[in-house]
C-alpha cells in the first residue's frame, strides 16, 4: 500500500544531522570488495535499498558480504575473474548505478547473469552500457531499447577498448573500467565532460593501476587489466546528494542553522553547493579532510536570502541529481534561475525534468522548460503548495517536494514515501527531529 506523506510549515531547523553514506561510493565499495582478495571493512555504508540490492548481488556472485553493525560491513572477495555465475536473476531494485556497475562487473567472466529491477529501472536505457561492453566481446540480450530485464554473457577473453563516452555518465565510465579489470591490456575511457571519479579513486585504493590524463579530447582514464586487487578499509563519507535536502531546507526556513558532519566535497559532486554559494547561501565548510581518498568537510548551513543565477550546462554532471532541490531553492530566490543542459535528467529514476517542472507548477511556482533548459522564477512570498505530487518511484522528487512543503503557504503532500528508502532511510524522522513537520496525515 502506498504511504502518502504531508509536509507542513517547519519550525526553524536546528541541530546536527548525520546524513547517510554516499550512495555512489557505497555501491563501489561492495563491488570492489567483492573483486578483491581478502577482507574489506566498510564503515558508513549507506543501508538504503539501492545499496542493499548490490550487497545481495555480490553475495550471488559468491562474495561473502556480512553486516556487522550500523553502517559497518565486511566483504571477503573472490578476486578479479573469480566470481560465480549467479543461480538466479539479480534484482537491482530502483538502482541504475547498481545495475550498470554490476553489468560491467559480470562482463569480466565467461558466465551469464540475468538482471532486472523495479518499474522505474525497467524503463531506463541500459544500451549505453551494452554498446561499449559489446565492443569488448560481451553478449547482451535486452528488451527493446536496451531496457531490462536483460542478460549479460562475458566472453572467455575480453577485448580491451578505447571508448569515448557519448553521454556524460559516470555509470557508463565505471561499467567499462570494471569490465576492463578482467581484460588483458589497457582499457581507456575518454570523457569529454568530466564525471564523478569515485571508481578511479577506489580502484587505486584497492591496488589497480589507473592513469588519468587531461587531453584536448577530454579526460582519458586508463585501467591496466588483470590486477590483483587487495581488500582495503573504506570509510564512506556522508552523501552530498542527500545532504542537499536538509541543506536547502535550512537555507529556506527562517531562523535555521544545521550542522552536517562529514559530507563528501569531491568537486565532481559539489556543483549544487557551488551554485548555492553563488546564489548567496551562508554555507561554511569546516574541518576539511581526506578520507579513503575522498575529500570531506563538516557543513554549517544557515538561513539565507538567495538570488537567482544562471547555472551553466558544463556544471550538470557535478550536480545531476540535485536539480529538483535546486528548483525548490530557486522558487524562493530573488529573480530568475536558469538551469541549462538538463537532457540527462530525463532518463533518471523518472523523467526528472518533467517531474520537477510539473510539480513546481502544481505548487504555484512559475517555471518554464525550453528544450533542455529549466527556468524557475523566484517569488517573494514563496509558493502556494496545497497539492499532492506523484513520486513515480523517484526518491529525489519525493524529498524535494517535502522540502518545498516546509516553506509553502499550504502543505505539500507526496503520494508515496517508499522510494525515499532507496537513498535516505530515516529521512522523515531526521528532518522532524530538526524541526520539520512531515506526517502521514493519519
Ligand atoms: C552515479 C552517477 C550519476 C548519478 C547517479 C549515481 C554513479 O548517473 O545520477 O545517481 O554512482 O556513478 P550518470 O553518471 O549516469 O549520470
């Protein structure tokens, strides 16, 4: 049964909020732990449904994956080329990242792996991973348009390739690099637009040789195949994509001040915060440090008066999941915010460009979509709210509109809470503990 939630005006948001672990890094730590020899201890793993599906998948490939305590996990891997053929279909749930990275992982062995997912994931294009894998000699049978369910059969020997990404996608890059681990020789991905580099960082952390060169064609990332990966400890930072929701809530709700400790500040992920700072946000980064190769800081976020700006298309890969919540912020800024180059937003857990624009308009904001650009006009008194937003299995749409309800004249509801558990388990309780008023209406 769907569980609707209603978000009404919040009290000032205050306190210290522990944000769950980074989803991207969590998936990668389980996968690389499973491809390593020996033990990998992970602290701060995101225990959201997306990542738990990847944990189950790695078990199905023969790795030992144990839950030791909150956020604390132990993986004993099988080594590159040592995975078993899963005895049943791998269900990635809602997770595009999980499926794409696992397709690359499965491709490195002469086994057949069947993949499926929920209604959202079964609509999403996997051909963008299938095409380069096919060049490496992998056989993929999928539904029309490369959509899941699909089967991946790895060849006896993978062919190393050099591949230029036609879309700015860290998921596609990572799938190729993970497959490249099993190929004899060097596999290179060229990305004309830089995307998050967690896979490269973590591959090195586990002992792979990875070279990165900036060239006229873009960033060239090369992995040397057939390494012996060794289990390593991983500390997962708090997810900046999740921190985005309480951060924007604190900026918008008068009198708020939140401390968000240990948030990942990798520049290839930090576009939203960069944008908010340009808009005049009072966000302080303190206690900056490096954990397991990733930059981290404590964020202090205070209520601020924002002004509209133009967000360039080049910034999109570094904040691709954050546009829905940026649109919420923009509706409360002085002036107009134009977000350019949002084509990739259409193929996320839902068509997020449409979901954001339609939802904002239903709440009374003035928004326009022109091609791949989204314009949001700020309004002095914020927005009216007073409506229910269909979430369509999209966690980020759900949380963005719950934040909108914290500052709109009338409450904003979402039609189903369930999707939030994919990336931010405990969101409602955490936000309510800080001053939000999100309830079931019961
Ligand atoms: C992710 C990359 C992004 C992002 C997704 C996680 C990753 O997707 O939207 O939530 O972990 O590599 P694309 O790289 O396909 O844009």
